[in-house]
């Protein structure tokens, strides 16, 4: 047994480094230390055994195996200890004020870029202790609240935190109040537009400031804006912008914004990076170790509620850091997001067991964040010239059972979990009068840890006294530093009653006084005999998950590149070309390099030159097109304001939406992802190809022209709790007219400015406005207008506005009374993208009829049928059949309602919509007549790649079924590692984003 | 001449703007040279005769009785009227306009309310629905825990009393959620959800116990004043069900709900039908061994869970059929979906495309429905003695492209016009006037 030296140090700041007067008397405790005989981890991957670290006046002055110890230094023997450079907690949130109420505020409370994290950091001693307990000596303080949240700071976690840097990065979050919020933005769509406009405004503000500085007299003053000033400064000085992200998609979105505005991008990660690791930007990331709790799968019914992606995440989340490291990412780790901060060590240890090297782990706590935050010369290493930040442990930090004994910050020691003053565990020979007892004491490890939080280091233990093979359990046993006490209740060997022992342990001896039941006392003494055998707790070592990743993650994700033969020949099929060739019975069609190469009665190729599909009895159609969809949109409506032309669906694409796969299984290949119908002028749409498995940007139909969604009627005039204009169709007309007038004015201002060099030199420039840009593009014919509409009056009205402003509407969407003004639609040249047979779900569709499509078609309007529903999108061919039912349209013409007609409406008919030589190899193969309810889609090809087939679907089902079963077995056997409970998402994938489909979903038996 | 007659029959609807309920069948009607899809007895190329509202004969050749109207079908098809197994039709007009809705009474416990008294025979949805061959609908209320009693309605009649074919057809219970819901707009905390579930389940147990006790009290023959028990409309309405005379329709989609409902029914010895049944395939053995039928609502619904097969809902009926579970197919019974009851045949067709034999698919919206809801003695198939509730079509009604040409309900010749056809003809006329459409 060994008694250890415990240093009780009070921590004081350098008196010469502070400006205030001394309190009471000057205090000058020793300021130089030599920490000897330790294992020193000087830098990731670099270790000195038996090393010495010299600290002096807050700095590290020398490190090495043979270091001369200065005379002034007090020597601390660190035998058995490990020394690391102090760890950096790379993410520590501080809350910000809700609103800038100053005269220098931006118009919207979500703009708080002027704030500084350091100003808002008022830590409680308990939270500082908690951080130090994990070995953190420095923290990156990040303001939280709003969208542009302010500048982060780097702070030492000593008793009086010192700021090392007060503008590390500008923190940005995709915050929004959600539907029903009291301020713009209320959606992810709006949040992204807000960020983009904010960055544009910052540049503009910066420019105005320099113009005003040069020409203060000729210009009217503009409102000061301290947030825009802060943003502009950060942008110019290439200060990082760090985006908080919720999953891998948000990282991609941040990357898009950084590219557009040339930002120095940092990412606050989320634990899902592994899913698209090849698509992640090469930016510095700060990644949490927030692993989910075991899914509750013991109840098999409950297990059904978890999606496969969730079950997989349980097993893959602890591998995330290792995967990032092996992919070469520079990242820092943070305890942010953990409900129990103490899980950080456990999770870090799990990550290391699963393949994160200790060097990479250490770098993520030290050198990586130090370097990125501009502190590589003074933080992150145990080296001369570095700040005296150290972590002292009794073993490898990455073993979760290792204790952090202390941290040093600025050369001052902060106790965390010091070794006990004495180690009393074991057997003692105790002499009390003539009795010779065997005293057994047992100090459990976790009791010691528990005692850390106690005000005094009191240790509670258990033990027994043994005499002549008779055991007596000790009660009231306590060890307070070196003072031991216990009591014994006995009948025979001692006096009847309770006898109390009290004594002090010194080295291997203990002496004290015993007080018998009658109050008489006597001395006792004890000698240490043997230490207790330490029971090594067995801990299972974890292995990295053996799951393979699929794209997107979860059921039906693709696990290898989709089949994409160079040449595909379909023989002897009925080909519905939707082109001039009409319907061809028993013809052949050849696809090559993703395009239609040839359509002929007979095409023969040398053997082995192509994938040959026997089309006998089968029907081939172009890939179907849906001109109104909300699938794969993570956010649909930014509806707070009546005009939101600035928001873009392309920003919120969700490539993980299983709706795409389900639609592919119904022959659909192209969709028009539209903004919702919450406001008269909604957001910009994006046309997408359903390249299932691809990441967001690769889903975009690049050649498709840009567009925008408008909406008329009930949805936009509905009363809002906060009182939004308009509330009548009269007001809707005025809102739209007003927006175009404003856009004309905007364009005029820019044209004037652009033409006049003098203006450009000395006047405040017009402000670029994303909303106005979109409206100008509509008027210039560069942006297609798709308008949600029902009644004939509003349809007519919008054609008149368009003509007044000199453009043509691309499509009216829904347009259920289009049949009443078909001649107007034809004359104006608008397409009609309608529902086949919906009606009666709201008042404005009381006159909606199934004959709408045929009537409009017969009056010369280009008509398509759309879904507006993830469900209906799976069977658009059957929607087309309704044009035959209602009004007797020719079958080939009816099919065009879901092929070439929507392609024309979206102006992508050069590429898709019909099977003609040179067009994209987007096609579906059907078991029979495509308009027959009995036919099913057997294969769907897109760009010459097979994205769906019955055969592959069968394979995916079996694969995913096995993955689920295996995972559930693994979960059932796994230990409980804590963590946040996952909310079961098994039902996710059934979304109800749509203008009007909600009721209809209910009807169709949907949720 | 005969062809002219038929043409007249099939296209006279264009004149009517408002549909007029048909008078009782006055003379025998013989449909000949047709393809008669009996459902119960195969397909017969021949004729069908009905008199006084009842089918009297089906044969290859039938000589017309005296005074019969003879219609030459020229190869057209005759089918029994399709039946909506659960529906809100007639109880709602425009779901988004609150005042047009009469399907959801206030409160959680409404066993006493009856659908037929609020059935609007002049709903514009009814004619558009029978235009696609749906001639009978089991109309049900739909709110709270115990919604009320459904009525089987004919899709033609001057008043709700005329239109009532059977009342009550059953009691409707919305089985409580058995799991914890999260995400989306649903924000109730888990403990609250559990408490609410437990309360609801207790209420369902109490309902049966109290209903039984009440039935016994009201049955008492004693004339003593102390034996008299005051009336309670809610408990009174339960008598049929606690005695097992009529079925309780339990609306349940998730597997835990279905299982709980079956155990509940066994415990209380009541007869239930599962409505919805998305997960029924997961517990088919339990359904079969307990003889519980399923009204499968969501053939064209999305799969219930993200990882389920893309065609899980499509193939649901085929799975139940293969497992030997009694079932029929319905569109959703929710009132908001009333206007889509007309697409009932497409639901059956979708099931057929994904594995259900075609004849079973047809049966699942005709005879199977009649069996499940207890009217198979009168309708559901073309057989002598059954109601002449049938329609003539130009093809397989399960194909979308097929149209229903003429319907008869209990032998009454139905006005085939509807709001949509009227508007169609009105606007065809507009474009003729404009010279856009040629005659």
C-alpha cells in the first residue's frame, strides 16, 4: 500500500496579468512545476515514456525524457500517469438574446451576426468542472439563436475564463419557426433564402459604406446595420462560416451556399457523415459523438416501427469518426449534443474500439481544432512555448475506465478525480486488547468516482472483522481522507452492544481508539497484510459494424452502381413512342450511351454486344413524367409572406425520400418538384430525374429551364392567424400585379445604374434582391410560371396579368375549371396540368369534372395529368386511362398526358417524354397494355440505367429483410450504452406534402 | 330498331340536369345477348330476366314474358351492382366546408347516432358514384372512439327512408392507437398517449359490460316500480351488439390494434369486422382462426412503413386471400373520401394486378362485400331471387377505360346523368358555339 501525495492547490490568476487590485493580501504560490516520470503524449502519435514536463508561469517551457529541472520548480512525481495536451471542446453553445433592438438592427430578428460568443459566455462553476472532468481545458464558444448567430470565440476554461480568440467563425443555422411561426422564415426553404439574401445584403452594405466614406455628401444616409457589417468583415477576411447541420443533406446544402458565395466553409457535423462520405466537402468539421440508444426491439411489434435506416444507424453511428478519419477528413470531436456529458468518454472509447486510431482521436481533441482555430503554435501539443494546458490521467484516455485525475489550465492545476489519499483496500491484522482480528476493507471503484461530487472526499466502503472464523459485518464504515471509522455490533467477543473504532492510516499502519458500548475506550492498531485482489471488470471490445452502406441509406438503397449497359435492345415489344411514330406493335428499340439510338421493325446486333430484353407481349413507354410533385422535397411551403419568389426547391431536395423508388416502380422517371400553394407567389421549382441513390444535386434535371410556382384561390386567401393579405381573389390579383410592378421598377433601377458610370462610382448601388430577380426572369421569359389554380375566373385573370407584363404562363396546375375557359388557355398558350378526376374536397372544386382533360385537349390545349401525391405518382399510367374513360380520348393521346405533354410543359421535350432517336433512354417496360389496370411496371430505365426491375426489387427485399433481422438480433444481445432514444421513423416515407392531396390521401386509405 | 332503343336508353341522361329517382319496376325486363357475370356462378353468355325488382331467371336463352321490355345488349356485359363496404357517402358533400359534413358527432362515445337519418339522397356525389357501377353503400359515421351505427343505403331514392336498405348494419369503433406515435404534426407526449390509450380501452370494456347490464334491466318483465330502469339511448343502442346479433366494425390498421381488437371481441363474445386492415396480412392466422373478416381499405395506399415492399398495399388482398381470411375491398370509409368511392373498381383491379385472381377481385367488391356486411341473401351476385341491382357496361368494370351504360337498383332503371356529365355537355356546347368543336 502506498500513500499518495495529494496537493491541495488553490487557483489564483497571475497577479501581474490582471488589472484589478489584490484582494486581502498578495498571494504568490509556486508558479513553476516539474511533472516527472509520466508517459507524455506530446502530440498525436508521439509519446515520451518517463518524460518530464516543465511548466512555468502558465506556459510549458520544456518537455522530454532528460530535462533539466529548474531549481524553482516544485517536482510532482507522475509515476504511472499519462500527460496529454489540454483538450479543446470544439463546440459549446451559449444562448443569444432574441432580437437586436438597437438602431443598427437588420429587419429580421434571425439576423444576429453582430453577436460574439465570448460576450455571452457566463459559465457556472459546475459546468466548467464537468468540462474539465472530461479533460477539456479550452472551449470553442458558439452563439445559438436565429440564423446568422454571431461570431464564435475560443476560451480557456480556467476559474476566470480567458479569451484566446474572440472571432473564430461566423455561426449559421438553418433555423426556422415552422408552420405557424410569427416571423419569416417559417421553413427550411425560407431559411436558405434568408442566408443567401443576407450574404448578398452584407456585400451590398459593405459597398455602400465605402461609397459613403468617399462621397459622404452626395448620398442620402442609409440605416446602419451592425450584423451586415460583421458579416461583410467575416466574408472579406475569409473568416470561416460554420453551418450547423442535422444530417448529411444539410452539409451538402452548406457546401452549395459556400460555393455560391465563396465562403471559407466549416461544418458542425451531426454523426451522419458516413452515409455520403464521398460527397462531403473537404472542410473542417466538428463532429459530435452522439450515438443513439438501443432501439426498443424486444417487443417485435415495436420493432416494426423502426425504419431499417434507423436500425443501421444504431450500428453505424459509432463508426462515423473512424470512417471520417480513414477518408482523410480533418475533424474535431465534441461532446455537444450529449444528454450526459459523461457519455463522451464512453463513446470516444467505443469509436476507438471500432477503428478510430488513438492518434486521430487525440488530433480531433487537440491539434486539428487548434490548427483550424489559428492556435497551432500554442494549443494542442505538449511542447515548449505552448500554453500550460495539460490533462493528467492514470492510463490511456481512450480507455473509458481511465480516470482523468486533473487538468492544468494556464499552468494551474484543477483537480478532477485525484487518487485517494490512502488506498485502504485489503486485509489488515488488527490488534484490539488481546483480540487479534482480520480486518477486510473493500473500496469499490465506482464509489470513488461518486465521491467526486461530494463536498468532501469521503469514501464509503464495506468490510468485515474476522475472529476465529467468525465474521462480523462492519457498519457505518467511512474513510475520510486518511481517517477511518466503523462500528461493530457484537454479543460475545466484544461487549454486548455497538463498539466504535476510529483511527488514522499512515502508510501501511493504522492506529486509533476503540469506544466500547459502555463508553470505555482503548487503543487499537493494525498492520496492512495484503491488497485485495483487483477484480478486472470484463468489458466487451466492440468491432466496427460489418454492414455495407447503401444509397440512400435504408431499405431499397442501391448497393452497387445501377446496371447501365452501354447498349440495350428491346425486341418485339409494343412501343408507345408518344412521338410521331405512334404505337408500334412488335417493333425493336435500341438504346445506346443513355440515348435512344434506333427504332425499327427489326434490329439485329452481334451477340454479346448488348443487353437484350425480350419484349414479346410487353409494352414499352417513355418514362412517365409528373408535372406536379412534392416528393423528395424536405420543405414545401414558405408561406409566411404572400410573395416568396426567392425560395428554391432545389435547396431542399431530399434524396433519401423512398417515394422516388416507389414512383420508379410505377414507371415514373421525371418530376417537377413544386413549392406548395400557401402564397400567391411561391418559390422556384426544380425539375428532377428520379436517379434514385444519387445525391441532391445529381437529381436535378440540369437542362430543364428554371421555373416558379404561383397559387390562386382558397389556399392563398385563407385567413392566417397573423393577418396576412390577401383574403379575397380580388386581393390575390392585386398582390401579383403589384409584385410585377415592383419587379419592373427594380429592373429599371438596375438598368439605370448599369448604364451610368458616374452613378456606379459615387452613388449607393441598388440592392440585389433574390425575390425581384426571379420576378424579372419571369417577365423576361427566362423562368416558367406554373400556377396552382381552380376556378375559371382566376385562370382568366392570371392570363391577363401575364399578357399585361408580356409573358406567357407555362402551365396552370390543377386547373380544374380549365374546361370552362379552354379557348382562353389555348389562345394564351398555357399548358394545363390537371388532376384526372379529383373533385368535391373543397368548395372551389365543386365543378371539377373528369372530362376536364379531354375537353381542354379537344379545344387545343396541351394537357397533362399530374399527381400532387407520392401515392398517385406510382400509377400515372392509370391516371392517363381516365382520359379515355371520361370523354373517350384516343389511347395513344391519353398516354401523352403523362409523357410528352408534361415534357412540353416543362420545356424538356427535347430530351424526354417520347421515344425518338436522340432522346434520353428513359423508358418503362410494362407487363401489358399501359392503360390497363391489370398491367404492372416491370422495369424502369433512366439515362440508360436500370433504376427499377422486379428482379432487382426482389433482391433488395431479401437483402433488407436479412439486414433487419440480423440487426435486431445484434441489438437484442448488445449492452445498454445509453444515448438518446430514437423516435421510431418506420412510417416515415409517407408524406403528405401537397397542395390538396391530404384529404385524398385519407380517402385512399393513406394516413 | 332494337339498337336504337338501346342507344336511347344509354344516352338519354344528357337531357337531365338533375337526376330523378326511378319509379318501381312496373314490367319485366329482359336483357339478352349479353355477357352475364353472375359472380356466384361464372359467366353466362345469354340473358337475364328481372321482375318486380327481383331476378327471376338467368339462362342462355329466355323467352320474354308478356309485357316484358326486351333489351338487346349486343355483347355488352352485365354485373351485379358494386357495393361500398364502408363509406361516408351522403353524409358529406364538400369535406373542406364544415357545414356540409354530417359524419362526425361531437364527443368520443356516440354508439346511438344512426347514419341513415343524415343521408342526403340529393348529394351530387351519389350520381357520379353510381355512374361507375357502385349501387349500394354501407354508410358509416366516423369520429371519436365509438362513432355510431352505419346503414346500408341504395344509391337512389327520394328520401333517406326510401334509400335505406338495412339499418343498422353495425356499430363503428375506431380502435385506439396501440403504439407511440411521433413526428409530423403529432406532438402528444408518450405518457399522455399511453394514458389516453388505457382510458379508451377501459371505455370499450365498460361499454360492453354496461350494455349487457342495461339489456338485462330493460328486459325485466317485472311491473314493480323498483324494477323499472330509466332509458339511456347510448346503452339502448348497444343491445344488438352485446348480444352478438350485429357486427361491430372495428377500424384498425396497425397489427397491434387488430390483435387487441380480436382479443377484446373474444373476451366479450361480440362479433367484429376489421375495417382498414393494412397490417392484416401480418396477423392473418389470428384473423382466420377467429373467423374475423377484413374490409381492406387501402389497396392504393402507400406502404405502411418505409421499408415495406413498394407493392405491400397493392398485394394485401392477395395475401389475405392466400391465407384464407374472409375479406372484401373498399375505398376508405372516411367521409373526406366519399367522392372517390366511384373509383372502387380500380382498387379491386389494382389488387388483381398484384396477385389477386381476377374473379376474386370482382367478387371482393360485390358478393364478398355482401357477405361481410350481411346482405348476401339479397345482393352481391346475379342469382334468381336476388335483387335486380345490376348494371350494363361496355367491358370489364375493373378497367378504368370501361364505362357503365345503365344501372338498375331493385329493377328500377336509374337515371345515369350526373353533375359531371351535365357540365361536360354544357361546355361541349360552348366549344361548339365557338366553332372549336365540330358536331
